[in-house]
C-alpha cells in the first residue's frame, strides 16, 4: 500500500469521529433550545387560571384562605363579645355614604368598629367564569343555615370562584377528604345576598341543598350546574 493510500485509510476513523462529534453537538443544541423554549412558555403561562399549581403552592393558597377566615371570625366575635348584637352588625363598605357617620362600633369594616379588611383573591387562587357576582370575598348576614341554633340569618364569609384544586385541598384539611360537595342550588341564593347578585331571593341553606355540608361550619362547595367553587364559613351562627 502506498503512503497516500495509507494516509487516506488512516483519515477515515478520524473523519468518522469528527462527524459523530458534530452530530452530538447538534443534539445538544436541539436539547438546549427545547429547554429554553419550555422555560419561556412556562413563564408566559405563570399565574394563568389554566396553570397547574405545584402541591406546595396549593397548600399555601388553601392555608391563606383559611387564615383570612380565622382573622375575620376573631374580629367579629370580638364585636359580639363587646356587646354588639348580631342583628345590629353593619356590613356597608367604605364607599357607602353613611360609612363615616357615627356611631362606628357596629360597623364591621370601619377601623373604629370591627376593623375587618378583606384582601383581594390572588390571581393564582381565583378561577372566575362569570361576574354575577365576580370572584372575591363576600361577608354579610345573608341567609339562615338550617343547622345553626335559630332561624335568624347567620353571618357568612365566602371566597367565591376559587380554583378547584385549592377548593379540594381546603376540604382535605377540614375533613380529611378532597371531595367537593355539590350544592342543590346556586351559591348566589344559598350563600350570598341579592345585594351582590342578580340571582332570585335567598333560600335557607339546609341539608336538602347539600347533605354532605350538614353540620360543617366551613367547607368548599360547587354549584350544581357550573364550575364555580366557593369556600364558605359560618362566622357567627344564630
């Protein structure tokens, strides 16, 4: 074999190694580009209603909603212990023209009354599908719950139109099961006042509306015909 032939023969393994090395570089570039694209897409979707929350964020969201409920209950119970009758509690917002009229002691949201402040629902917690009423916290003496002591209207706090996964976690923390009971009616009638919704007049919230709710002072439920999930709390029963 001539030296030229020997050189060509010896060049073949080297060329093959170079080709394989180039192919590996291309593969690594494609992998890197795919990873970068995935990262950008995840950042664009961050905070959207369709985004799947991590288990840790679901737990934090559920805990935050329950802490808000506990703070509101503590404030209103303090008002009642201080001598304000439940039927005398006033829930007008700060935009009401009589909000700054004395006396203040019975005004739940006034700094010199109950001092209650309801935070807005975080974007990653809310799952709004309609605006009647929109997603948010609702507090008032709206309706009677049949398993409280009397037929008087009870003080109810609700976080309306929250995410299904957060709703399920709240129930798991409360009852040990993530099952979400379905109402035999709409939250607009059972848990809200006509003052915040165009739904027809309120009806008593009883086991006929939700057998799995009976006896529970707090629970997360869903409407019977929509994907609206509501976390209710009986703050003061009567």
